[in-house]
C-alpha cells in the first residue's frame, strides 16, 4: 500500500514535469520557426510577440511548479530555483509587458 501511494505521488510529479517539458518544446518550435522566417527576410513581429509572451508566462509557471516541489527549501535564498524565479520575473515586464504582446498579437489577428 505504501508503495502504491509513493508511486502515485511520484507519478503526479512525473506527469507535471512531462507537461512542463511539452510546453517548453512547443515554445522551442515557435522560436525556431521565427528564426527560420526571419532568416528568409520575413516580418516576424507576430511570431516574436507570441514567443515573448509564452516565454515569460512559461518561465513563471515552470519555476513556480519547481518551487512547489522543493517545499521548504524553496524559501531559502540560496536555492537556485528561487533565484531563477526571481530573475525571470522581469522578463514579462521588460521590453514589452505581457499585455503589450497580447495587443500586438490581437492587432495582427484582426488585420487578417
């Protein structure tokens, strides 16, 4: 019984990590597409805005999820995940907030 409980707890963590990795891989594909299009000389404003929006949100989601699994260790400032969580937060603010990226994406969708 203890083994089943332990396995189900590990399974929850494994599934969450698998979801995070899947999201990360989809963002990577979006970035590769934007780079390929830009290399061809295309305007990639829409793709770049989508990538920046997703990257900022995903960085918060992943570091927050990892902090959750670290438990009490996540309160210690020396923990690498805490530093990443803190340092990645300005990404959604600097060089265009999430709302600005949404505005650019929405504008492109409305003009199609």
